[in-house]
C-alpha cells in the first residue's frame, strides 16, 4: 500500500469513529436491525435515497426518525395517501389579494430527512413530484427554484404484502433510489429484547445527537476520496453490463432479464461501496464491499421477464447469479 493510500486509510480510520457512536445511539432505541441501520448510514454518507420494503411493525419509521435525531437533522414524516396532492408535498404559491402578489408556502419536503411513509399509496402525479427534489435537490414553485437543505435524504417505505389501494412506483422514480432494502423479521432473541424494552405505555427513549450535519457533509467529502482500484472499477462495470448482456459473460440469464440496470447503477454501486468501506474504517474499496452492497443497489433496477416470474425467479435471484458468474478481481 503506497503512502497516498496509507494516508487516506489513516484519515478514514479516525474520521469514521463517529459511525460507531451513531450505531450505539440508534441501538439504544432499535433492537437488532443492524442491516437496516448500516444501509441507512450508507445512504446518508453516499448522498443516496433509500427505499425500505417490509411488513408493518419492523421499526422502519422509528429507525428513520431515530437516525434524524442522532445526526441533529430536521425531520418530516409524510403519510402518502390516495388523496394527497403534489402541493401537499412540495408547497404552493398563495395569492394575496390585498397586495396583489403571490407568496411561497413551502411544503414538508423542505427538511433534511424525509420519511415518505407508504409511498406506493399515492398516485403517480404525487410520487413524480419527488423526482426533482430527489435528483436535483431543489423544488420549483411557480417561476422560482428553491434549493433544499443539505444533507437531503428521502427514505421511503412500502408494504410488499398489501396491494389494495396501492400504485406501482414509476421506474424513473425507483431508479433514483440508491438502495432498496428488504427488511426481515427479527430473530427470536431480538423479539424477546423488543418485548422487554418496548412493551410499555411510555414513548421510546430520547436520542442524544451524536454528530451534526456539518460532520456528515465533511464525511461525504472523505468518502469521495476513498481509493478505488482500476480492477474494482472494471468489476463494477462488468457487474452492471452482465445484467444487460449476460451472454458476453457466459451467463444463461437472457431469457430471465427484460431490462438490465441503468448507468445510475454503476455510479451508485461505486459510491455505496466507498461508503461501505468508510463504515468499516477503511480508506480503500475491496471486492467484498461491492458484493456486500451490490444486491441492494441492483435488485430494483433489474426487471425480470414473464418467463422468470412463471418460474418464480425474482430480481434477487438474478442478481445473485450475476455475482456468482462474474469473476472477482
């Protein structure tokens, strides 16, 4: 390891110490769910939005709220419903007849951490109102463009088992989420801890801020500097291209894939791998970082065919076969 990589490695090792305190603080409220907490931190450090999929009662909402409190960020929870309007989300222009002018009324999206609860319960026009905010970190009201506060993070939840009264998310919007997480049930031991800690009429314990948003933005700058070897860059590109043209990589997946991952997958997989390395206190990316975070980046970007659905093969299985088939550097 040359001196430049050694320097950034030492710097990351010191600078990432706050992530352990963050995990500990959030763990004081949330039992288990290490996978969820780590992926939320990766989204925060890599400046990427996160889509959470899981049945009700798995502490998705509580985890997001606790994270916002732990980093001392402004937080808004938006409950998506069929009658929600775009103006309820981003705001609107209000006419003042006395002065003959319009004033801007900002919506709840003007916060640093946004929880879009049950996002698939609102129609497409409301979901699409988030597109500009998620991609450009700004909102246009009338003829004025308003920047959103930094860091800006959208964490959306959806219920996979209840389809009545829900709307599928547009592909363009799904692609703007860096990660899609599938949240599982807790273990039996964790469930017992949940019973001991949460079976009370008192509200959850308060959270003391561990870091401020300035430290998060500084950490993002450091994440950008994490070393990525050319061989791992080639590996990331190979993984994404294998979802588009599997035959080139001698993978028999063409009948199962309708559409492969977009170029955004390449960018997000790179950033997420760097953030994963940061969480481990390393200043360089290993192939294991890519393999660890890869399924969360790719599962919602690979669209399977009807043939795959008929064989009960989902996107997770296709992504697993891609990672098994593409040679690791």
